[in-house]
């Protein structure tokens, strides 16, 4: 299933900018805070939210006719004092992801574990889940822990590549199976059935850290929440069309495609692109597609290593 031209193309809000400068000292770049310090603070905030809030799980478990299958969070207090917290829900999944402080402009050598929390309220009916390299069809809503919305999508499906968004969002969506569709509604819109539903909670180190989008409601060092409807995905997306499924371009196998750039040293500073966006990964003048093994239909078969040096041809300039 090819999704590149499906419906609406989502131009990512999630592109990271440069470090902010201190207004009191013009021209002096202020380094971001310690990654380890912020990670601990963010996780404490998220855990506090998860332990003091619940979602409308009873509505999902006993769905009445007309139920909209929307997640709603509320505080555990008063009439809701006996509700099961998000933290104690069997639907909550936790993943630990390592982040280097150098990703955020620090040179202190820190590599810090960050907790990603994924609430899978309803798993999709289609077996298989997207990878960080795949195109997906999603509906989402982004908010702060205090409930303030910063990004509410339209009700129509949006095409999103999971490596073109902040890491917590992309890695979180990997936990969702998708649904059946698209189903034409007869009015120019489409819908899906049996899709995955849930929410993702993650610290700023997996989001924007010290560089939130200009003009947004997101502040520096702010944990984020996304409610997700996972409609569909394109298995083995080849984003740059170089013949290699994007997920196989994770050279260092760290679950992050954006830090794999084999020919970075030979690319201009303002033109550097990771391998999954690059049709000539080693910049040797030979397209990647001509340095791998494809079948008669142009589908990836295997990597080629002509000189037997352990480096695939498409990553080996010599």
C-alpha cells in the first residue's frame, strides 16, 4: 500500500530549530540545561500525571451505541476517587530510550535514558505495526500535561512519516496496529474501522527540549501528550526511493533514522541529509539503487559487498 500521495500531506511542525539565545547577552549562545536534570524533572511530572488521572476506560469496555471512541482524561478525586489510574492501567506500556546530550547542543558527553509511556486503549485489527521508517495515516491531538492544546488535527486522516516528527511521537506510534480502510463516505471524506486508539506521553528530551516551535504553546523543557488514532501504514516505506526500505537505513540500529548519515563529511553544512532521505548514501556518484540487489520488480533483496570488506557497496565510497 503506497501512502505518499494519500489525502492530506502533513508538513511537520516537528522540525527542530537551533538553540535559543539569551536576550540579555546579544550574540552569546546559551547552552541547554543538563539533559539528565531535565529528564528526571520531566519524568516526575509525567508520572505524577499518570498517577493522578484516569481515562474513560469504562466507556471503551462497554461501548454504548453512538460512543465516539475518544479518549478523555480526568482527575482522580471526589466522585472519581476510586478510578484506576493511568499509571496502574494494564494498557500502559513503558519504553526506555537513550538520548545523547549532543543531540541538543551540549558537549558534556551525557547519554541519558528517557521514559516513553504509551497507552494502547484499543489495538487495531490489522496485524503488524509500523516502524520508525514508515509512512502512516493518523489522526492526532497534541496537548500539555495541563490539558492545554497546542495542535489539534482535522478529523480527516493525515499522512505522517514517523521519522519526520519528534522522536517520542514516532517511537510511540510504533506500538499501534492499524485498521481497515479507507472507506469512502460519499461526501469527499474517508473513514477507517477497527483502528488503534491510544495516547503517548513523553519528556522534552524526546520532543523539543530547549527548542519549541516559535509561537506555539509549548515551552522549553516541556513534556508532551498526544492522543492517537492509528488508521493505516505503508509497510517497508522507501521514503527516498533509493530501493532500500527506510527502516533498513538505521545503520547504527538505535531506532533513530535521523542520525545515520554515511556521507555527512562530504556534504555541505546546509545540505546534509540522513541516509533515508539520500539517494546516494556514500556520495560516490553512483545511485544507491545501483549498488544493491533488487528483484525484477525493483524490490529490495539484499545489500551488495563487492570487495568483501564488510561494508555494503552503497555505504562504501571506495
